[in-house]
């Protein structure tokens, strides 16, 4: 049976899901995980993440099917269920998470180049930030001209991601040593790791970072040849990515010990493979990652602008953000996004922020959109909205959305007070754009409940600002 014009079969949908979820994070996974936990806690953490992220994936798929009119992104669910300010906050948080993730990509890219050119260090030296700034504005002006990822770039970046990963897994399987893996399963020889519960908590933000993109599966619903294929693609894509992530992480723990992995420079997968096969292994992983990151940066820079563009079109953001240039590119949103990326790149230089600290902050910002999406799915199931004469389906979705909500709350707890306060500091300034959007619509800025929520955000932001000034909080 031939594929319908413009429609995607199951295989194409799975490829899109996998491609959107596998980014730069997996290449740094061995060190990122070992910095917080040892073998036992890591296995527990992956089990929790597997269940939690799968339920979130089902939540996004359910909402895409039951609320097809809410096509403005994940923030639309928060807005529909819990009011305009929650909707705006979700859009704002998702946008900040996306461009903070771009900064993490820049740091990781130049950290990778630092393997070949020591002047770039861990991606946060003056030379690295200067190089990242030049690359940022080069991509910016390319996008302004309407340049988007071509099919060839997609193909190259997909191969660059998958081939090194497959080779790593195959080589690591033969190099795996059980005595290294079981040497200190619970991390008792390293008191700095803390209890098993603390280890599990501390690794949670990394697991969310490497799964970001699972919500993107629902974006392809309208393009699917069969709508039922989207749910299948979500599950197949999720399991595929999960297997890659767990294998890379667990096999590394059987090649080098937790303390050795924790000290590696990122991308740590390169150092692990070098430990097994020599210099060519590091070169293979590093070259693959550089190509992958360069391709990803082009699409993510545009995606950041399009998040604001989409929110402006439905009046969640001010009207100036929906203005396009002659090439149909949301220019104002692009300038705002990349201007802030440049500011934070400079902050990264002076605060010496590492890739890991940046992805922790980026991940903490996306927790609010995830939380409100799960809460909205639960709200629909509790009310029975869109579930007329479908009691069994309602019960199933009630259970799934409840687990997803508990997982989202657990993530906020696992992130800790530091990232909760830093998130508040980034959420608070958004009120300027929210107030402008409300003024343009001729509506009052806040409801009474929203005033209380915003007051809590401001208090958190003030504490965070003082913490950064006093030194008890750091980026």
C-alpha cells in the first residue's frame, strides 16, 4: 500500500520520535550520572524514570487525541485547565528551558573541541565562549534568511548520532567487567554521594534532560497516515531511546569505576571508549557529536523562536513576537531568544558554569509545563470530559495521569530547593510580557488566585537573587 502524499507511516514516525529525543545528552551520560550516583541508585533511578516518562508520553498523546483544538504546544494545556497565567508560565518556562538547553549544547560542543584544542577547556573558557558567540550569530543570520534544516542535514545528524552509539554499545559489551560493575554497588565507599535516596534524587534531573522531546511525538499526529500509529511510535521510540540510554550508562559502569567516570571531561562517552580501544575511539565519538550538535543547533534556535511565535499568535505572548520578516521567519522572537542566549553565554564565562549545571537549570524550567500537562489530563479524567460512554478508557487515563502527576511532583522535589529558587528567578521577569499581552487584550493582568501565585514566585526570585549575591546559591 503506497504512502499517502504528505502522510507519515509508522517507521517514519518512530524515526522522528527517536531523532527528537536523542540529542547531545547521551554523549555525556556516563559522567553526568556518575557525578551523582553509583550503580544501585542509577538502576533504581532509571526504573523510576522509565515509568514516569512513559506515563508523561501517554499523557501528551491522550491530550493530543482528546483536545485536538489545543494545538499551541504544551502550554495550551496549562492555559485551558488552570488559567492564563499558568498557560503563560508554561510557555515561558518551556521557552527558557529550550534556549538554556542551547547554551548547554554550545558548552558541550566546545568542550568536545577542547579534546583536540585545549584552549577551549570544558567549553566555558574565554576562547570557547567567543567561539560559541560567533557560531550563535552565524546560525541566527542563517535562520533570518529562512535557512532551515535540509533533509540532508537531518540524514547526516541522524547517522552521526546513531552510528557512534551502536559502535559504543557493541564494543562496551565485550569490554564490560562484572567485578568493576559490582565493586561498590551502593556507593558506600564514597560518602560524598550520600544515601541511596539522595543519589536517586540527584540523578533525576539528568534523566529528564535526556528524555526531553518525548512530548514532541504528539506534534506529528496530524501528519500520521494512521492516527493510531502515533501512540505506537511513542512507545517504540521511547523504548528504543531508553535502551540506548541505559546501555550506555550501565555498560560504562562496568568499564570504569564511579569515581573515575565522575572525573571525566564531557563528552565522557569519548573518554570511556578511549579507555577501551585507544585514541581513535575518542575521535569517533567526538566527531559524531560535533556534527550532531551543529545540526541540532540550527533546528533548536528556530524552535525557540517558534515557541514564542506560536504563543503570540493566540495572545498568550505580546503581539510583537508574532511578527515575521520577508522570509516568514519570526524575527522578533528570534532576536529576543538569541540576545538572551548571548547574555547567558557571557554569564557562563564569569560563573564558570559547566554543561551539567546548565542542563540542571534547563531541566528545572521544563518541570512546570510537564506538571500542568499531567494535571490537566488528570482533571479531564476526573471530570469525565471527552469520556462520554468510555468508562474503561477513563479509568485507564485516570491512573496514567495520576502516576504522571506524582512523577512530575517528585521531579520538582528531586531538583531541590536550589533549582526551585533559580527557576523562580527566571520565571518572575516574564510578568512584563504577560502584562503587555493582557493590556493588548484589554483584560486585567491577574485574577485573585494568580496574584497569590505570582507573589510566591516573586518571593522565591528575591531569595534566589540574594542567594546569588551572598554566594549561598551558584549557577
